[in-house]
């Protein structure tokens, strides 16, 4: 479903990625590991179209996404990619329900439809009694589950997760790791996760290691 072809990335004179070729199949859970500074997050951001490569291609179902114009690319990202970050980036002034609905509103999905889907997702994630709570009233694990629901609201083709359990305690970390595989089974999700957590990495269908800007 996703293919990268010889992705290179420079920041000034520093080459961070040195010709990355990879494929991710539909419904596959792939983990990417490596030392800090190896290029894991840079690669994930390029796959997620948040950053452009210096050279190379990213293809979704054969479509070269970086040939799209900026507005088309933003629409593609909103509809087809969901993001989960280490820092959940929830909007503090909005409730859990409203936070989950945000990508749907950006995608111009009618409010009633968006809220119905958000309620279903939050219920699936065990947060049906926390809909009207703001982020400051939720635990760290609950906040991250709200972020997962937000990533799923537009029925994306792929979830990209960057150190998703990095700020969680061991109990919430274990629950989040198991959740990714529940999502794959229930929603046919494809998931690519960058992590330092080897327990999560080894749970994946495939584990890729980046070292010095290359996949070993």
C-alpha cells in the first residue's frame, strides 16, 4: 500500500536519510527502531507527507503523493493518514469529543456524522464516560486514547505513530500496545510505528532498523 523509493533528506549539509526503500502492505503493523538521530522520525514525517524528501518518492497505492499541489496534499493527508504522537497535542480548551471531531470538521464532514463516529470510537476505546472531559481532566493513558480516536475519525488508510507510548506508565503502555493490534483486527488498519520500546517493536509483523540514515 505504501512504497518509498530512494528517499534522501538533507538538513543543510547534514544528510539524515540515505536512500530509503521500503514497502508496507495493507493491514500490516510495521515498527521502525534505531538510535536517536538515526532518522526514524524524519522518515515517518516524510511517509506522512508532513515533510518533503530532498529526493525520492512516496507512493500510496501507486500514487506519487509529492506530485500533488499543497492544497491537494493537505486534503490527502487529512483523509488518508492518521497520526499519533508521543505528545498527544490535544487542544486543552475542547472536550475529548470535540478533540476527536477536529479532523472530521477540517474534512468538512457534517457535525452530526462526525460526532456519531467520535462517540463510537471513544466507546470502543473505553472512554464513553469521558466524552465531555477536557484533556486536563484525563489521565495520560486516557489522553493518548483520545489521540488514537482522533487519528481514526476519518477512516484513514494508515496510522503513523511516533513514540506513542513514550510518556505512559507500564500499565497504560501495555494497553496501548495491545490496542494497535485490536485496531488492525477491527478496522483493518495499517500501522507504522516509530519506537524505542523493543517490546512493542517485537510485537509488530515486521521490525525495521535504521542506522545512519539507512535501513539495515
